[in-house]
């Protein structure tokens, strides 16, 4: 199994920035896709972003394009989500996810059921 730990969440004013980190307990560089989901109470879990095994391809939900950037450092077994120009509607618990699937990630990453490992989540709150 892979253990994932998120960090970097917090409270920020609208228009501000945060960087989330996800540390993995095992090697993430070999044939894995990593990503982020978010969830607000009373709302279904929403795909945010994903990145391919070596970082060559990235995918974003439309609402965060141009504002969020996903990246990974396989040597450190760590993934990041740089969030800029934050909006109140970005408020949610953000979850780090890893899948043993790789390739053609844009065709399946939006389905929560296709991700194998989930972190505990980190709270991001954006105030008006």
C-alpha cells in the first residue's frame, strides 16, 4: 500500500495563494499517475488536477485552469498543487490521490473510483 500525507492547507484571503504538498511513503515515479480531488460538505467529490508519471502531461478541471499548477518531484516522492488567485468557491478539503494506472490519464482521471490511494485531506479555506 501507499500512504499519502497532505500538507499546506490553511486560511487565505480571496486572491491569495497556497501550495499544497503530498508526501508518499513509497516510490511514485514508476508507472503511477498522481492528482488532487476536493470536496465541500454536502457536495460530491470533484476532480481538480492530475499529472502523469514523469510530469510530462497535466490535466485540470475547467474551473481551476490558469490558476492552479500541479507538479511532482519523483526523487522526493512528493507532489504539489500551487494554487493562485484563490476564490471562495475553492474552499474545500483537498485530497491527494495516486493511481497505478498510467497513460491516457485525461480519459479517466475524473472518476474517483479509478484512483487506488487517497490521503486524509487538508482543509483549504478562502475568505471573501
